[in-house]
C-alpha cells in the first residue's frame, strides 16, 4: 500500500470516524444557554482534539475567571451524551469501506482520541467497528494533548511501527499539527474546520472523505 511505506493507520475519533463534532457544538450551545455563557465557533475550533485538562487551560487563558469551566463542561457532556445516545452512532462517509480495505491489505489500525476509553469503546461497539481496531490510545493514557504528538507516538509504538510508516487521519487543527510534529504521513479529512493554504502545503494530502482516503491508498 503506497509502495509498502504505510503499514499502520491511526484514526482520530470525533469528527473523523464519527460525525459527532456537530453534536458537540450543539451541546456547548445548550450548556451555554443553561449557564448564560456563549462560545464562538472560532474558539471551539481551537480545543477540538484537546483533552479536558488542555481545554480548561485554554478556557482560562481566553476567559479568565468569567465562568465555572468545570460546571460548563459537565453540563455540555450531559447534553452531548443525551443527544448521542438518542440516535444511531453517526459513522462518517467512507469509514466502513476504508476499514474493510485496510483489513484486506493486512494493515494495522489504531484509534487515537482525546476522549475516554469507555466512551470510545462504546461508540465502536454500537457502530459495529470494534473488530477493525487492534489498538486504542485514549486521552487518559497520555500526559500531553494534541498538538503534542504523544498520543500518536504511543499508538505507533502499540502497533509496532515507526511514525514514518504510519498514516494519521485527522480533522482538527490540533490533530494535524500533532501528526506533522510526530513525523507521520498526515492526511486531513476536514469536518467543521477547513484547511487553509498553509496547512495544505504542510500535510501530505487533504481528502474530502474517508472514501477518498481509500481511493488514494489504492493508487499505486
């Protein structure tokens, strides 16, 4: 696959594998309505891919003590899980086709997400995708959040492959930066955040969907 260079593929979760970032925005807005606090999309895009600790730090930097972050995030999580569990897990276009192709090729696959293991495992189970993933690295397993590449480096190590032989698939700016810094083959599949010209020059490729990623990998 890609002349044998790519031996492992590392998937982000929210916004990449599952169409959940839109639900997250809705949940933040509902939490803000509850507590009288509104978050702009321009700020939300800076915390996508970050863990709870890093998000709290960024909130503090931008808003200071203008609100109770723990209370706001807890309310957001309540709304998010309610919305998510009221519907079928929204799997992104091309995810099943790409995962099936990777299995056919004997490629190793891992999930690397800032979310918790319990949440991630349940999502994979409900979507019927658990069997495709050999490894899972979650936010509670690392010290540094994206854009630090720690989570991807741990995923590559778990797969037994060097970063240069692993493809990172991401939708967030933090995740893309982590992939680039870690020395991975890095492909952006935009969700709510689009790639600008500078980012397009730095990544290996920008694909409109996971189906396009599959087609790209099939090219020899």
